[in-house]
């Protein structure tokens, strides 16, 4: 006896096929068996469970291509269990775990461990990056081939840049025939050194040393030269500056195999969110100027930026209740990813389809994941979204083990009503 | 006998920085401090304006003159002053700034004087305590009592602040003294210049409403006041300027460069002075031109005024 669930009375939105129509969708054994405007026009057959979508948007579940799950090593901040529960509440069906754990995910056993723990948690799908260099020290490359065989979907040192140009050149060169994706935290460490926020007037006023925009732009420039020489696939993570976006725009125009993502703080906030030393607004890369923020929005609107990731980085009180310079960077992001992206839709900067593509099909394409679409035979990873629901982001209500959001108190519109992974409901609001 | 200050005149519980203080509030503190200066050292040894009040000096960073100055100020007002030597206490054992704040707060002091090596460290602490906090210097951010004492020193010699041309010279980028002085002097209508090598005086300072110069003679031209900053010698190697010798040659204050300023221009320095690095010894010791020792003397009076003001604000706001 197969398991069948009918999602009826839905607004089906699939960015890849440009579908946006009223209709129904049938899930059978964890896979989308059928969908369309006329499906179940004559009623749902007996023996099929029914979910009435109430006219809300039914879309592919979100694919979050950057998240720190903190396990193993920093379970006091987050665990795979708590992280995947928070992700499910955010409408996310797949999270890709960054390798900055303790120890870092630089060997096949650790990559397998994280993927297995994700499976055991039984909420959302957990994919994993592997470190680019051993210990994420930026010196010796990891076992790319063996790590991909163990399940690593791409390679990055996460919050650290590979600074040495010779090391990066060899990494890109070696990765090319494997077809592997190299993801860079684009920041020249020596230029960022000691910096706690964006360089500029506000940093000067607060007496904090700043991280200049050029720290990002110079690293991207250097890497693009190496990409041009090697032909390897290269991705700029959490791009934060207008100059960075422009470099990627030009590289794409030249036909280089380059992609990039950003995260909600970089289009939803600027450096003034730091106010008087709000450490929840201390991020890496730092929040930038208003001009940069607008350039990120423009990059999302014209397609230069390929994906929006949560950049979920849980930090506990001990890591944040410190003088600004000493506080750890990062913000939680799973439960705010969708509403903050929808701000761009409500603000008429992106169409709904384009916004959802940035959260689903496009990151899936970058990582070569067979998800992020509504199509017959595709995995039934779905999110039901109330686009207009007004609510206020409340730190205390977050499911994540850490509550460090810079968006606390922000009024937003839209949230996930239900998240389905492989046909199974892993989250239902109010349930 | 000096009468207690009018509490309503200074509404703030803390003095964390000059930025945000109004010209009236600054003038009030300076006027109050001036009365303490004029009164001189109290004959009976002490006033009783802070009798029964407890003041804790909490210094997370080495300091001799600021800590001593606050200690004297508190004692001259009749308060009980306790010095915490933080370098040797529990902070070294990993206790956080906030834990320390909560522990001290539980002892119910009236005022905490705090110096901290991190910008914003003092404000963070102030958010966690119920008493008043006076910033004794936080990182590269602010050092409000230094700016107040500098302003009073200038006002007593020049009779005003409005319209004076003041050049602040040296390591502006890393200096909390420079920031507090820029805020205070621009708020009070002085014309402020910052002068030094571009690595230590970045152009972003123009956004503070000051003029930026990278040449001493140009920067000092027509100045009323030359304020020299202390150089952090450990920063001098290689990255910010090539050498002390080169720095002194181009940016150290000697008579040749001082000649560009007004003939009656006065010289200030927050101390301690690196002789032969940022200032020539003869210039520093020139009794006609240098205000360096007067700054120290006036510092005690200014800190008396600040202590009195925050305690008065608390009385006005109903605390204690």
C-alpha cells in the first residue's frame, strides 16, 4: 500500500518551469506523482490523505546552501537536532552544513558523521561541505575525491579564506577535472585583520578598526584570475559589497564558471544596525554601507547573485555578551530567511518566482542537487507559504538553540505554514 | 563653602562619552569644574558633597594619572574611593566583563569609574549596573574627562572655546582623546584640525567636521592651540610609520614647526609624554607655551565636577 497525500486548493509556484497557477499536487512515496490545475478536479479519491492549502503558495522547499550546525564541537550553541528543527520551521527542506566544526570537516569520517546525524534527526535533509584545506588552515588541500565520495557536495573553508594564492591555484587546478565546486569566503585576511566592522565613518566614530570593501573585492579579483587560468567552478560565498557584485557580474559576462550567494543581512540591513555596539549585528563579512546594501539588492534583481542562503551562525551568550571587538561574528538565520527574502517581493524588487528561485532551484543547480522544483518524479520537498501574514521577529520565539538575530523586533510579512520533506510533514505551524 | 550643584542641570546618570552631550551640558560641567579649581585644595582637606558615597575605580588597563586624578577628586568631595587592580583580580581567571560588573554592582557603589581596552567596553558594563558609570577611557573610542579638562584648560587661558583654531596632532586614528576632543571642541564652536601621517590620520575624519592635514606646518598655520597626542610606540614599527626618527622629523613638535602657529599658540598633551618622539623636550617644558602641568591640575577639578554631576543626576532621578 503506497502512501499518498493530496495537496489541494494550492497556488502552485515553481520557478524553474515558470508555473504559477491554482491547482493540486499528489505525493506518492515521497515523490511528486502528479500536479496541475485539473488534478483532483473531480475530488480526491478515497484512501488518499488530503491537505487543504487554503489557496496559499505551494513551492519547492527551500535549499539553504550555507549554515553552521555547530555539531560536532559546539553543541552548546546548536546541534544538528535543534538546527534541523529550526530549519524546518523556516520552510527549509535542505541545509548544507559548513565545515567549521570542531574538529573541522576535513576528512571523510566527519562528513559521513554529519550527514548521518542529519538523517537520524529526521527533520530536513542535511548535506555537507568538506573543508578545502586540512584543518581549514589554508595550507594543504583535503582529499577532494574521497570527500566527495563520502557525500561532500562542495568544498570551502567556510568562514576562512584560502589566502595563499599558490594554494588556491593548486586547489582550483586539482578540482577542475573532478568537476568540483570551490566556495570561497572572499576576504583578504591581512586587510581584514583586527577589523570588527565595515571600514568607514561609523567605525571611525566608534573607535573600531574596520574591514575595507577592498578586502572582499581584491580576493575576488585574484580568484577570478585563477579561475580564468584553471577553468575550475568557483563560488563566492556571502557576497557583501557592490564592488564584489560588479566583479562577479563582469566575470559572468566573460563566460567564467562563477556563481555567488548572499544572505539576508546583506540586503536587509546596513552597518548602522550596529548602533551602539550591538554584537548581534557583528557578522563576517561585516554589514556594509547603504550603497553596498542597495548594490546587493540590484545584484539579486539582475540575476548576478545566484542564491540567498541563511548563513545561519548560532552564537551563545558567552560568545556575544562581550565588548564588540571580542564578540564572535554571526547570526542565526533559518527562521528569518523566507520572510526577509519576501521583503524584496513585497517591496517589488523581485518577482515571487525570482525570489523563490534564489532559495530553491538556483542553489540546487549550483550544488547539483536533484531538488528545488515542482515536477513529476521530483522529491516531494515542499513548503506551503502564507505570503502576507504579518508578524514580528522575536528572538525568544526562535527554535534555534541560540537566539542571536540582528532582526529582533522587525515587522515582516509571510512565513512557512508547513514544510514537507520526502513527502513527510516535518513542520506545521501551530501544530 | 561651595554649594551643591543643581541636579537638574545635568540629567545623565552616566558620562560615557562627549558625543551626544549638548553645549549647555558641557558648559555646565566646565563651570562647575571651574569653581572647584578656583576654590583650590579644600582647607579642611575635604568637601562633603559626596560624603557617604562609594566610588570604585575599575581599571582594566594600566593607568597612573587618570586613576589617581579620579581618586583625589572623589576624596576631595568627601567620598570613599576604592581602587580595583583588575590586572591581578578575577578577570585574569576568565571572569567576563559583565560578571565583574554584576559582582561590583552587588556591592552597591554610587559611581564606577571604568577604563577598558576595548572600544565600547565601558558602555557594555554600564548597561548591566544600577549605579552611575564614568568612562575613564574605552579603547580608541572616548575619554570624556580628558576632553573636558582640556577644554577647561583652554578656556581659562583663552577665555573662550568658540572660534579658536585647535590642531590635534599625531595618532588620531587610535586615539580616544582625539575623538572626545573633536566632539567637544566642534560642539562648542571651535575650528578643529587633525594633523599627522595619512596612516594615522585617515581622510574619513573629514566626516567629523574637522579639517585633515598631512603636513605639520600647514596644519599648524594660524592655530591657537596645538594639542599633541601620545604615540603608541609599539605601533610605530613598520606598518604605520617607518621609524620614530622619521616620525619626529616630519610630525614631532619642535620650535621650527611651532613657528607656523600663532605667536601666542599654546601647547597641550594628555601625557605621558614621549620626549623626542612626538614633542621636543624644550617645547614640552616651555613654561610660556606649554599647558601640560596645568592640564593635570585641572583634571582633578573636572573629575570632581563629573562625579558630582552623575550623583546629582541620580538624586534628581530618584535613585538613592
